[in-house]
C-alpha cells in the first residue's frame, strides 16, 4: 500500500508541476506587451471596394462607356475618381421603384423640338450641379458662350452625351456644334441646297 501511496503522491506532484508550467506558458502567450523585433505573422488586409459594383449589376455597359467619355487617367492625375455615385448621388434600397434621391438627367432634359415642354428649373439645377462640381462655370463660359445662355434652361446632358460610347463628351467640332444648335433651333436650319451654294 505504501508503494501505491507513493506513486499517487508522485503523480500528483508531477501533475501540479505540469499545470503550473502550462499556466505560465499560457500567461506569456496572452501577454499584451509587444515583443521587440517580432513581426506579425498575419497579413495586412485592406478593404478595396468598387463603388460602382452594385450599379454595374444592372447597368452593365455604363462603366465602359463612361470611361470613353471621361478620361479616367486625366481624372486620376487631378486626384479624382469617376464613379456612378459622383454624378447620380447615392442610391437607396428602393432604387428600382424610382428612388427620388438618385439624380436622373433625363428627367430634366427638354424633349425634341416638336414636343417642347416646360422644364422644372429645380431638376435642371440639380442635374447641372453635378457637372459643375468638376467643370467650373467660368471656364465653360470662356470656352463657348452658349454655356452661359443655356445654363438655367437646359441640362448639360442636353448637348453633351456623358455616357458617349464613341466620342468624348467635349469633342465636338464646328459642324457637330452647329448640328447641336439646329436640333433645337430648327428655324435657323439652312436648307441643304442653300448650304451647298454657300460653300462654293
């Protein structure tokens, strides 16, 4: 019986020593003090989210055509990024049900010449304010006088296709500019035969 008692006593002492040693290791491992020279084993994770991701789920070609009309490299050189929400504002959960917080340029645009309607000036100003955030009005007036004349009556997108697939929004030559004017001001349109005579 003496051997059994001695064996049990030895086992308890060893168990006690292992318990204390194990507690000591655990206490050291959970210490909040930084260890000098040690490097983190975990990777740094940076969240990168495409702000246009949800928009592009339905409007699939919008990003590509927008990048053609607004040069992304030129914007990056100015420290800017072009996203759907920059021009259309933030969308809400009821976007598909006609959310009023999304800026829609078509709602403010005038109709074709034969279908002219009175426009809501607040819609025009709201739509144009998005463009004016980047395109300063004073510079636009210097470039072309029509910007000053039409600023309160038309949206920028009446004349400029901001989602242009083939041409940049600002790349109109003289003939294109004249066509833009005549599309609305048909009373100034020159008959094709007269135009040919004037060119001679």
